């Protein structure tokens, strides 16, 4: 299947570019990174970073980030069924039955990741975003203790009064309204949306209600006070994994009942998630070179999960503070920046498990309260010499502890304090010539178990589970080829010890173990053109992008029971991923985007005895510009999986009973219209 798709990849590079007028906009290499309020140009950045700008974000189906994140090398988002998301950086899904773990995620100034390290990414409507920065590998320093990576989500900051609706296959519907306007020193933004779909599979419907309020108030000399409020209510059904035989018989079915267990639809398996998230931040500049930043935030999460063997209710409160002092000194040929700060979070999770009788909680099984405290003190130093040499040196001292109270069926208590870890990080970049840089990086990461791993759906406190940790080393080069093409090549070697991996018992409940050591070596690459203006009546402009990764991820010193899996490929991680995107503008108003994703075979269990077949997926979307005196709009048509390829968007690795497969939809369609007012309301 891969070779059938290869001609299309080569075709994208066979574009006549020699006589075309080149875009006068900024070079791709000059893209400005935020780096959590530490701006840097991509070409001189010491970090391994990928950026999703608006042309990437427009590739998503409404309500999800999957397509734009999967275009980035080293970044992988999965959707086992609508709403059931997993997100990993460089193969870190081993410990994620759902949600996001081992990746730190920020929304503007605010941390979406809770005190225990878990992130509910599915509560967001991605249409509030204007860019995403993905930092790959351990960052420590400014971002604390993770081994996977860090994602910075930036919300839109442009004025707009807009309305949109879309509808498509499987009874999909979405409506949205955005109001954003500058009032003197305030930039006020309000966004709300409603989305629903029945989905491809039986018992896989989704409903999401979302509201986002944001106010940025500027005062004094470049000072800013920021208020954010987010309300989200998500319900999605979980059809469950299928065996290969079940998938071949009927890929649309939900997990059927067995002789001993009822089926997913019969038990009304699904997720009900309500979240209220609020935060305040303030940046004050005392002098040109000295400033202070602080953010205070909290959220409440009402999470309910009827499952085949139980009905779980979880009520979570989370509180986070982040603060840092910033010092900067600039001279004619050098820049010195220092940041000293602290981020700390506290959370309480009240977890209640009941028998599940056809989707109704009945007899109590287990009641536990879990308390998590985490935080880190960090110091980071950046120095730029002669506009050529950039050095980032950082370190953080990280702490993490849990305590718990078991209330039913027995009253017990306990605690677990993990060793405080000092995590250093050093990155160096040197500008070898105009638009040509080389970089090197070394850093240590550490990731403690989350609440859902310490006390998993198997309903036992796992006292023996340890944090995973490891060192990452990498080198890379970036090159801007004149005014046309940007390329990047990175090599990394990450050695992870005590890797946390997911298991399932015979009831399908998750539990987690440390799996020895993994060796993760990889190559990642990007080639991206500028928008090439052709100035013809038929073809106005074209832009292309190609990226991918080649991974050699293996277990080392991993013995499970009496079986030695050392040398096996890392479960759930494909060795090769390739993705491309072509943006075409035609007829002074018609835009066409064509995206392709190739994924090689994927090992589905630690024994490497079962592999998922390679997949080649194509998507195409078209939008036509609409104009009048009162509005500017677009009419959009998207076709997902244009080749009607049988595949899964996410697998249940190491699944009991070989229920690995979550079939994704075949060819499906979406039609939408967006209208933006260009006159006052």
C-alpha cells in the first residue's frame, strides 16, 4: 500500500518553481516561537520543536486536533472513537489507555495538565487555537518533569465576529459563534460551540458543549492581566476493542458480550466529563530588564465512566500556581536572560466504583480518596553571543507525592513520596551561515505515575509503581534554502528506565507496571516550502510540506513473567511515519488542501506476535471565498479517508483476549459554512 502512495509524494516535489514570484512574507525559519514567554526564532532555537500554524489547524475535522498534530514529525494523536483521544510525543502512548500522560500541556499562560500529570485534552474545542508548539523530549527547566514532551497551545488573538455551522456523515453537526474585539485596553473574546455525531461504529456517539471566555487587559508599560474561563461538557460512548475476527466480520459493531461479561452497548459504556476551568495571570515589568509573572488557576472535574465491569464516578479538584522572575541584559552583540521560578499543584480525587447494571450504578465496590502534590523549582539561563551562538542552560528540582484514604470496603490509608529529582537540560545552537544552523541538546526527564496509574480501573493502589526516567541526547540542522524552502533534520537517542506500560486483566481493566529499560533512537525530518505565488488566473499559488520520522524503539532488559522481551520493538510505536500537505489556491477564491498520512506496521503486544497492518490515508478539503458588503465567508467541503482504507485511528495495546482493534470510518464527508462580519454588530 505504501508504494501505491509514493508517486503522490514525489509529485508534490515536481512543482515548477523557477519563474514564479516568491512570497514577500517572513521566511519559515524566522517563525517566532513563544516558548512560554521566552521568544525565539525557529532557526536559532536550541530545542527540538515543531509548529502547527493556521494552515495545519484547518486540516482538522471539527472538534479534534488529530490531523494537524499528526502532520508534525514525532507527534501522534489517536482517536479510538470520537472523543476518546490519546496524544503522544516520540512514542509515549505506552501508558495511555485514554487521555494524555507524560506530556505537559499549556493553554496560553495556563497549565491544562493537573497535579498528577493527566490532561483532559478532549474538553477543548480546537477552533479556539491559532498555533501549537510541540517541544519533543525532556525539557525540565521551565516545564518540569516529563519524558515525552511539552505542548503550548496559543488561542486566537485577532478581532472577529463570526458564526459557522457544519454537517456531515454519521449525523455529524456542529455550530459555533465567536466574538472577539478590542475595547480600549481590553481584548475580549467569547466563543461557544455545540457538536454531536453518531459516529461510524455502533455505540460511539459524541456530544460536546463548550464555552470559552478570555480577557487580556494591558496597563502601564507593557503590563498585562489575563483572565480565562472555560466550561466544557463532553459525553461520548465507548464501543470497546474488537478481535481481528470480530473486526473482519463487522467493523462497525461494538464490543460484543461473552459467556462471562456483557457487551459495551448493553452496559452503556462511555464517558461523561464536565469541567470548569478558571485562571488569572499577571505580567508586570518593573524595568526594561526586570519583570515578574504569576498565574493562579483552578478547575473542577466531574468524571463518570460506566464500564463493562463497573461504574466509576470521579470528582477532581485541582489548584495550580506558577510564578517566576525574569531578568534580561542586552548589549550590542549579546543577550543574557535568566528566569527563576516555581510551579506547584495540588489535587484531590474522590473515586467511587459501583457495580454497573445496564448503565446504572448499583452496589458499591471501592471508595478511595487520592491526594496529589507536585511541583518544581526551576532556573533557566539563555545567552546569545554575536547573534550566532545561543546557549540554553536550565535545571529544575522536582517533587511529587501521593497520599490516599480507602473508605470502602475497608478503611485504610497510606502515602507515597517519590525521590526529589534534579533534572538538568543543556541546548546549544550555532548559526553557521545565513539561514543555516546546527544544534545539540542533552537533558534528563522524569515522570511519576498519574492518579489513574497509581489507582487504575483495577481498583487497587499500586504501591510498587515507580517513576520512569531517562536521558535524551540529540543533534539537528536547520536550513533555509533561499527564499523558497525550509528543511530540518534531527537525530535523537533517548534511554528510558523503569518505563511505565499498560496491561489489562481478564475483565478488561487496566493496570500498570514498570517495564525495565527502553532504547529509543530516531530520525525526524521536515521539508516545507513557502507559499509560491504563480499569478495565473487558474492557479494562484501553491505550498507544500513533507515530514516524517524513522524510529528504532526497542525494549532492553525487559522480562515479563518468565518471558524475555528484550530486543522487541516498543509496543504501539510504528517504525516509519510519513505525512505531507499541499495547499493550492485557484480562481481567486478557491482553496484546496490535500493531505496524506502513511504509517508502517505497529506491534500491538510486548511479545511482538501481533502487528497492525500499514495504512495510507488521504484527506482532501476545499473552501470557496464568499464576499458581500456585510460579511466575508467560506463554503467548505471535506472528504476524509478518500481511498476508503480499512484502518484504526488507535489500538488497545496489550489487550486481554486480543481485543486490539478500534476500526475507523471509511470515506466520509463534511460540509460547512463560516461567516465573518466586516461591519459592527
